C-alpha cells in the first residue's frame, strides 16, 4: 500500500481525537491497530477524496463513495449504534461497544454484550433508527 500524504494523516489524526471525545470512546490499547486504521483512512482520502472505511472490500471505491456515505468514517454503524468494526473507537479494553446493536447483528454474535461506558455521548444518528 502506498503511504498516505502527511496532510491526510494529520487530518485523520485530528478527526479521530475529536471523535473520540465526542463519542466518549477510547483508542484501541494496541497503538498499531489505531495507526493501521488511520493509515487506511488517510490513504482513502488520497485515493477517493473521502475517509472510506479501510476494513471493508470495495470492488470500486469511487463508486462506493458516490453511491452513499454508509462506509465513510464515521460510518453509519458508529453513528447509529456506536459500533466500530475497525476497532478505532472502542472501550478502554479495546472491544467495540455492542450494547446498542440489534441482537442478531454479527458484532453482538462475535463480542457478546459490551456495555457502553458513556451512554450519554455519541450515536448522533440514532434518530434515523427510530424512524425506520
């Protein structure tokens, strides 16, 4: 993978710090996990102009960005359920929050019930869930 630009790396690092604070989540305790995701997000900014989630496979990244913003960080799962499958925004123990997920969601099946340590923060798109 080509190294992302310093400008995109800086942009993503600032974004991550602000979003951690906004959502009351933590960085993964293994700094390599956080840095890998930030590198992937920054690379996608350089390639397609948006911080597309690097943890998914896209046959055509540009088409994905143009089609929707579902997988642009912070993705819909994070904004609705406070669940980050990339492990970028997690509990202090390094696991994703699953408390708000539907019971049949794969995150619940993999991690079990992981309580939200800061339920008063984050989930800015939860109202979208209530309308459906």
